[in-house]
């Protein structure tokens, strides 16, 4: 029989304690009951026994000392960190904050994750119940009649049939002593799985709130574009009136009128298509905040939000801030414990069972000392031949753990990529926004010059139309760049974990009270 090394180390103090108890019993003149001693030894061995399987240690992952992309963002200091939870407050938009709060309360994806967390906690408590004795009780009342011709040991039939009552109150108790730690490893695995589900809930919250912020800023960016296009429509409509008046006076040609009419119609088409895109983002926000799209409206408002300064810290902070990394790490811990569960099958199971109660023919004498009965026993069992099943189970658990380690490391690598992508994106967009504003200013000057030259008869109206379209395109691109900067800022906050910290998972632990142990 295989015996784990830690068990043999803990077994010696048990034998010493048993011998001391036995000598003390003889000296006191009492008879040492062998069965009671056996029960006591099993209980003590269970407490001092070992837990088979490898202890969990988080595997190392390659972490760079600093981010590759630095400007224009600064590293965090111990007094300067991301806002915990309500990260969207750093944008200073009260309307966005209202939508985020509503989404946390009413979003059904978040609600699903919350119920899954409660389900995982219940599953872990079910596993934990295996550490404690199981007690059952019942009540039986029966009236029976025996046969007068019933055969007996002597071969002589009974003289007459017997009719009698039987009242029984039975109690049964059973307990599997976790000598080799299989149950404890199972509880460890279930607890880690429960914490993994807690991290999954936080990840769902982060995904939903960041998706909501992206949709909101995309909608506001479209509001800014629509405002630019509507302004262009008004300008071009006035330009069309001017050209038509000049044509009526014989100064402008019909070609000039047709060119301006074409430009105005095309710009109105752009405004219509932008409003369609805005409606789609509005419907997406409605679904995220738990409201039917047909009864939800976001008032139009141009984008007017300043970019927040986001302290990104150092790369190692991401390991604690991102809930998806914490989820993968807890899944890894759960799989590690399953190796111990599989290895515990190589060792015998030790159980204690007992029963007792009251049995009487009359209910008046049911609960009395003479009516009492009891039985107590213990068993040790082990599978001898399993056809390699136990070894295969260990291999299966070991492979599952190896896969979880690879998943964890890949999750970390993906996290570093997300941060670097958004950091580099913000740097590029900041430069692009600066040069694009210069392009807008130049396009405005070009349009003014084209109008003056056309009025003076120096150029055709095509130059004016071209300048109008160039200004509109550059103004729209400037609005798009601001929207992309805000969306990328949200992406960076999400990549950094939104201010969440893995230390909060320590609050997700199992507590079992005496009431829970004794509850029916």
C-alpha cells in the first residue's frame, strides 16, 4: 500500500498519543474500549494527516520593466492610481455617469454573471459539506401481523399469529475522514473556481461599462460630425442662393448653379447617413442600460470632453488590475488542486458510520432508556485493480493544469499587447489631431480665398466647390480624431483593468457556521 511521506511523519505522534491515553486509562482503573480508541485514532489521524498533491504556486510570466510607449502619458505613483470601480468619472461627463450607473443595475449580461457567481458559491459550499459528518433522522410507525404458519428454526409452526405495533425513531450518522486530503483539495479547487467566477463577474462589468463608454463617445463624435455637416449644408444653401442670383443677373453660368446644387445634395446625403449611424449607437446604448430601443433617446450634443490623464503604472500592475488575468489565475489554482484530488484516489478511504434511536411496541414507552438502540462502525476501503483509471485521472488533471498555465500566460501576453496598442494609439492620435487642426485652419483660409477669387472673376466656381468639400472633409476628420482619442482612452483604461484589484478576491471566501453544519 502506498503511504504519502507527510502521512508517515504525522503518524508517529498519533501512536504516542494513543499509548499515553491507554496507560492513563489503565492507571485510572477504567477499561479502555478498543473501538472508541479506533474512532479516536481515525479522527486524530484525519486532523494530522497530509494533503496529497502539489501545493499551488503562481507560475512566473515574462514582464517588462516599463512600457515601450511612454509619452504623452505618465507612470503612476503610489498616491496616484486609477479610480476604483467608477473609472468613467475621470471623463467628467455626468450623462455618461448616469448611463453607467443604470447599466450596472439593469444590464442582463451583468445579472447573468452575478447569478453564476452565486451558483459557484453554492457549488463550493456543497463541496465543503463533505468535510463534516452527515446526520439523518426519521420517524417510523408500523402495525404488523405475522403468519401462524411461518416457519421457525425448530420447524414447528407458531401457535398463533401475532399482531403488534412498532414505533421507531432512527438516527444515522456518517463521516468520511479526510486522512489524505482528497476532500480538502476538492474544497480548495471549488473555492478557487468560486473566486474565478468572481473575477469573471468583474470582467463582465468592465467589458459592459467600457463598451457603453465606447458607444457613448462614438455617438457624441457622430453628433459633432452631424453638426459640422449641418453647418456645411447651411453654408452651401446660402452659396447656392448667391450663385442663382448671379446666374439670374447674367454673371454666373448654369454650370456654376449645377455644381453648387450637386455639392449641396451630396452634403445632405452625408448628414442622412450619419444620422443612421447615430441611431445604431443609440440602440446599442439602450440594450446595454436595459431599456427597449424604441423607448430610449439620447439627446443630441456635440462632443465636448477633455481627454483624461491616465496613469498606466508599470507592466506588473496589470497582473493585479485586470480581472481576466485574475480569472485565469484562479482557474489555474483550481486545476492544480484537482491533481491532489486525483492522487488521493491511490489511498484508502476511511469512514465512520453510526446509528441509533428508539424502538418500542408502545408509543408511551418509545422515548425511554430500555427502548434505545445503537450501532457504531468504521471501515477502510481501497480499490485494488482499476485498470489504470487512477493513473489516467492524475494524467488528465495534470494536463488540464498545464493547459490552464498556458492559458494564463497567453492572457497576460494579450493584456500587455492591449496596453501597448492603446498607448501607441493615443500617441499617434495626439499628433494626428494636432496636424489635422492645422489642416482645418488652412482649408478655411483656402475657401475664403476661392470665394474672393470667384467673385473677382479670376477662377471658375469649381474652385469654390472643391474648397467647400475640402473644408468639410477636414472638419469631419478632426471630429473623428477626437472621438477616436476618447475611444482609445477607454480602451487603455479597460486594458489596465479599470482600477480593479485582484486583492478584492480575498473577500470571496467560504464560511461555514455551526448552524449550516447542523441544518437539515
